[in-house]
C-alpha cells in the first residue's frame, strides 16, 4: 500500500429515515437556503413539495434555482453564482442527480472566487473556500454526494472538465434509497455503469499494481454492484438492491476507495467528457461504450485479464480474453445498452473533434505522455463501430 492521508468531512446519513434526520438538522445549517434542483423529475415526483414544506416548517428562507441541466453548463453555473451573491444564502441545498450536486459545488466555490471560474477547471488555481453544501441524491451513479469533485461543461469551448478541492466536500448528504425507485430503467443502467467505470479505472489505471486490501475492496464492490445492479434494474422497488447500489455508488469516488491506492488516471473519463460535453450523451452511457471498446482493444493486458478473472469469474484457458469480453457484453445486453457510438447517433466525421478534445483534456491532466494520441484514436474507432 502507498502512504495516504484520509480526509472525509462529509456526514453521510443513509436509509429510509434519513429524510427525517434531514428535517431535524435543517436549523443547524442556517436561516437562508439556495435550493437547487433539476428540470422536471423532482416536481413530478412530489419530492419538491416535501423539501419546501420541510424548509418552511423550520422557518428557513428559500431562494430557488431550478432547471439545472444534465452535464451542467458553465453559463448556468455563473448564473447561479450571480444569484447567490445577490441573495447571500447561509447554505446551498442540492436535490437531484450528480449534475445538480456538481453545479452546486461549482456555485459554492465560485461564490468566493474572485478570478475566472473556468481557470480552476483548467488547473490554473485551487479554490480555498466554498459555501456549505447539503446534498440529497435522487439517483445513484456519480457519487458526487460523497466526494470533493465537480464536473461542468464550457459550452463555448465545447469541453467538459473536472475540479477537485477539499472545500467541495458536502457538509452533509442524506441518502434515501427509496428516492431511486422511480428512476427509469435506462438511467438506472447508466448510473450502475458509471459507478462500475469508476471502480474499474481505479483498478486498472493505477500506477501500483500490487494485490492488497485496496484491490480487494475494488473487486468486492464491482462484483456486488453487478449482482445488485441487475436486481435493481429488474425490480425497481427492491429496497435491498437499490440501497446497495446507492451505497456502492457513494463509495466509488470517495476518499475511502482512494486511500492507499497511490497514483491513478481516469483515462476513460478523459475520452467520455467530450461525448457528454459536446453531444449531451448521458455520462454513464458514454463510459459504457468506451469501457467496452477499451476491453476489446486491450483484453491481452494483465490487469484486464485480472479484471475478467476476479470480477466475472472467468477461468483461465483458451480464448480467455474473448470469453471475458463476452461476459461484459452480456451485462450490457441485460441492461439493454448499445455497444457503439454509431447507435447513439454520432457520425464518423465527429471523431476528429472527439480525439482533439480528449487529447486536450489529457494535456490539462498532465497525462499526455502516458496515453498517446494513437491509443485515443483506436479506442474511439472501436467505440464508434462497436
């Protein structure tokens, strides 16, 4: 194991009664809230009214900032920062998927940052302070409620980038698995595959490949995620399955997973960000297709073989890599997911743009020497054709 410092300041309140605790805790957060949510699901589900009632009961003034888009754009984040500076809330309350929580994190640090916010995403600075953030996730996948990362899209530059800083940890997150009962099957699958990609990238793209508790934990979570993810997909109101998927999702990008792992890269995410950033493809769907393409191209690599063996229980023998890929593809078929970008409506002429943007992201992440342009081209080509 590598040396590490474990820092995890977020309170996680998990379970059926977590929202009761949320209502009880509200007065401790302040007197005025900026309430952030997405485009339609929250109001249709009735949960929007629950939140307003809880805030009203505790006499907390509410300023709403709704309609946050999937893959939140920089322009919307800047609008949120302007609103926050006008209203001066004591805390932000983000209720929704990863996009809502990510937008809230960017607004929270942008409230205090004096410079160009996008500079932070281009790794030209690190925010030192942010407004307190309370998160209530309504979908499993990104794990944003339990980490210090935010991801947004610069529409003008057509690029999607991430930012990590300690001040971006939510102060508290309330996780109620029953809120995910109404998530549609396709988005349930996208979230499961998003979580699987996080765990796989830690497993495969780490610098130190020793067998230790870090690897064991990743394998355990991947195996359990696949098992419970299938159950959640087939039985949307199966509390046990939804709860385990939600908890694994929260753990998958948390400090617990990174502790002792050492240096790592998120290569597949560097390739996916141009897809969701410029073409608004669901993040988990893009990662699914890219992960399959990577496994197809690099199935001979020792860590990929270990992934097949430990996660899918593929026995050694003839055509091992083909059998491993087949097991992964059967998972996609179970979730009714496509295997190619072509099936998602992308055109071959889109590939040069994707390649250029992915290489730009790798440069910003200082990973361009590890992942050459030729590899980026190969993965996109396979991802396009399927």
